[in-house]
């Protein structure tokens, strides 16, 4: 993943996740990057400035402070007491954007789905430090999450979570997470455990003190804490694991420990460890020195990638008697989840309605006049529900490969007894495609489908009133495609996804449908003949058939990938394994009663034997 995709990575995490249950990249001595004092190699810990760190995905900042009584300003220092060195960075000054709080405030303004954990430590001691730092925080109170326990991500989005690492003369309610020196320094062991927190800060590389070399000792401390993080149950404690160290007696400065030589630095070792432990799990905060060093660019995405995805619940939707489902399409209309599917026996279109997304009526409604080979799509336009399909009739019928549509008659409510208008023909849409998609954009109803000339071109027609359609025209920028086409709206643009002739996923997006930006879904996941798309929590989700190792590489797995910008995509994750389906796959975000948004993926599961029935499975993202 690039730094671009890391800029908004928290937006993809379930908002109900507590920050102590996350894997979060951070930096140690985050402000020590612009060092002019001598010897700078013992003071400098970063090469990226604060803005660059945040844009690279860093979400924990370790800020060391001191009050300059002459200048009457709070400054950033590195080194305690007389060794404290000014880092040419100020903590706060009203109206200045180049301070720590100015940089963080601007970042959170531009990325409101993110949060920053900030540890504030008194590095240069003074009698009036406490009163001055409290005054600054109080005067910038809209920036801070100051409660005394760690919040969920949803509670903290847009805020700086205050972690207090300075002593105070008296207790003040709601002034951050208490990690004051009296707790920190009293705690024994490696890592230290105190106040519901576990902290590895083996800054002088003692390790387990068994005669190890300095770097081996420091790595022992890091790896031991990583293993403890894996073993602790979620919700148990906040974990903070510093990769930083120095060793004066061995002439090893911060960069020697972080980067080292021959890949023996802590950044390389941690990156290799993460590559060897696949999966999604909580690691806590991992605080880095010299983040982004050459050869370790994958470290931040590896940490972020460990954050657990929401659980999915698999359910069976009993098929109505006498109907064998094949193609499936879902749509939300008038507060109900409407599921359309094709009867494989007759080609008729069946529809079922659920008011809550979990209970389904025992019977299904037949749309008598609709016959289809495969393609189904529905959309609401000007208050009316439209159903589109590729027509199926006798081989001699001249309308066999055309697209037809019907509209729902009674629009005030939707029930199994609702009626549909007689089918209407779209003369301009001649297709051999098993896939078509629709979208409403700029008050027009648009249809995209394959050409009937076997070129794989994607054609487009649109209507301003839902009844008259101009001749369809090819979109030269899109395609060629062999089968699947799906569409969605994302950030005010129309997005089209299709399976290319290279069997990979491609996309094109446009705001005016004349000028298209196209590309491949990164990671190049191979897919079968079906895919679904939906937008949820500011992300595009793509669901698709993929080869499964359980079936010797056959396309019996449903996987998904997601993106916050449509350019960089997450590594594909398995949703369902060992399910046989050819064309029955669709996805939707449905709002349940109470305003809870849930993602659904519907799959037509085909039997392993010819005498067994098809049935519909659906997977719901219940934790969203």
C-alpha cells in the first residue's frame, strides 16, 4: 500500500472497535527530526516531519515538551534535564499552523475519520510546566479527547486522545489517560504493566539480561511484547511497544538500532516478523524510529493490515417450493430489502421482500411477464422501482437479446402482492451479455451492457423520463469485457467495474460520462463470472468469485477487497469458501430498523449433484 492509501486507513475500521484492540503505527520522539544541535545523530530519531508522518499512516505521536519561560512558549525537546535539546518545533502558538497542534488540527480537519493518540511527556522540567500545559489543552479543548479511559474509534474520530506522561500536583478530572512518571517508573519488568497498560520501553537495550548483544537484547524485548499482544484477549489492556533504543557504551545511536546494517535493525526485524505472522490480530501501538527508512516501506501497511475486519454471519435463505434460483439481485426500496432472482427452470423472475433483512416471507411473488436468461438489475428512478432484464424467448424471436423493463405499480408500499406493469422494450439495447447494470446520475437513468457483436465493448444508453431511450453508444474507454459489469456511485462519480478479457477486475469512473479514468484493481485478484459492489463507511467493496485451494483451484470461493479511494485496494480476503456458484452473486448495504447499516452479500449456491436443489446463501456484516 502507498502512503496515499494510509492517509485515511482508520476510516475502514469498525467504529465500535476500542483503540486498545487495534494495531496502530506510531513514532518515538516524534518531533525530533529537525535537529541542528551537536551531536545530532544521538538526538535525531525521525526523518519525516509530523505532517509526513501522519500522511504515512502514523497515528500515535510521542511528544516531549518543556516550557520556555523566557519566550513564554511550550517547545518540543529530546533528552531529559540538562541534556534536553530543542527540536526547532513548538507545541502550540495561536494562529500558527507549523506547531504540533496546528499540524494535527489541520490533518484531522482534512481527514475527519481519523484519530491521533498523543503522549505528552515533561522532558525539560520546570515548576510551571503543569499549569502551562493544562492551560494550552484547556484553550484548545475542541481538539482533545480527555477522558480517563480509552474510547472506541467512533467516539474518538476527529480528536486527539490525550495520554498524560507528566506528574501533576493534584488530580484533575478528565485530563487524559494517566501514564504519569510515578506509575511508569515504579512499574517493574519488561514490559512494564500498570494502570491497565503494558509498555515495552527498553530504551537502553537490556533485553532479558542474559549476556545478549545490544541489538539482540532489544529485539528480544520487542518480540516478547509482540507475542504477549497476541496472547492477551481483546479489551484487556493498552499495549505500547517501542522499537527505539540507544547504547552509549556500544556507540549505537538511534539510527543504528532502527536501521542498522545488513537488515539487523529493529524496523527490518519487525517487518520480517509481521510477514511471517499472517492474519488479522491486535498488536497495540508500535512506536518506530526513522519511519519510512529504505527497505522498510511495507512496515506501516503491515501493522495497519493486522486490524481485524468485522465478523460476517452466514445464513441460508430457504428457496420457495418449485423454484430453483440462479441469477440474484438485491435492492433497497421504501425501507425494505428486495431480492430478485431468476428461476433456472422457467426463466421467470421471482422476488422476495424483507422488512428487517433477517426474516423473509415463506412465499415468493412471480413477475409473470418477465423471462430472462441471466441479467437482472433494479433501480429507483423518480420515485418508481424499475426492473431490467435481458429478454429470454424463442430463438426465432427478434427480441431475444434485447433489454426489457417493468415498473412497480403501487409505490406507496411494497408487498408480495404488489403488481408490475407489462414489459417494455428498449429497442436501442441489443445485447448478448449475461450482465447489465444501471445507475441514476444527474437526474437521468443510465444502463450499461455488453455489445451484441462479441467485441466485448461496453455500451451505454440513458433516459430522462424512464420511458424513451436514445440509441446505445459504445464507451471506447471501457472494456473489453467477457462477462460481469457492475456499477455504483462513489464521491459523486459513476464507477463501472468489469471482468476484462485477462480475467482480472478493471474499473472506470467519470463525473460526466464523457471523460473516464480507468485502471485495474490493484493486487490483480482473478475472478469468475460474477461480482458485486457496494459502498459502505466511505469505502468501495468488491465481492467476486475466486479460485479456492479447497477445490483444487476451481472458482468456489467468494472473496472481497476494499478501497478508500478506488485506486489502492486491500489484499483480497475470503468471505465464503467452498461454495459453487456460476452467476448468482450480488451485494448491497441495507439500513435496518434503528438506522443500523449492514452489508449483505447474496450467493446462489449450486448443488454438487444434479438432483439436489439450488439455494440462496447470504452473508451479513452484523458488526457494522
